[in-house]
């Protein structure tokens, strides 16, 4: 029961802290412009792309996959802190196989 009360307290304090930060940010920030280039797709005033494909570097995608993979692995290890079992080991093996595949997969350049 103490874990549930602690979790509820942490979530309540987190939401309260976020609300305080939002209130302070809105009260300190200058008012936004509602005309001109500020309301375009890009707030910096650059014109939007008129057509065509947007090029994307696939190396950034592999870094994003690594980050997501290791983030999930860390979350699973956190959830299984007090437990030892075959499910956790199997998940970690699957995650390592996925990381190895992302590392050696051929890239189309």
C-alpha cells in the first residue's frame, strides 16, 4: 500500500510542479505576435516547402532506434528490479538481437 501512496504523491507533486512552471512561463513570456511571418508553418518566418520530398538522414533514424531500444531496456530492468526470471532475460536477449540487427543492417544511400 505504501508504494501506491508514494506513487500517487510523486505524480501529484510532478503535476503541481509542472503547473507552477507553466504559470510562471506564461506570466513572464512576452505576448506572441499574431500577424505576418510569425503565423506561417515555421515560426521563424521561413516560407514553407512548396513541394517535393524532404530529405532525411537515415543515420539519425538509427540513433533514434538505439535510444528507444535502450530506453525500453532500462524501463524493463527498472520494472524487474526485485524479480529474477526468464522473461526479463528473454526480453534483454531480444533487445540485443534487435540492436545487433540495426547495427549491421545494410543502409541504402
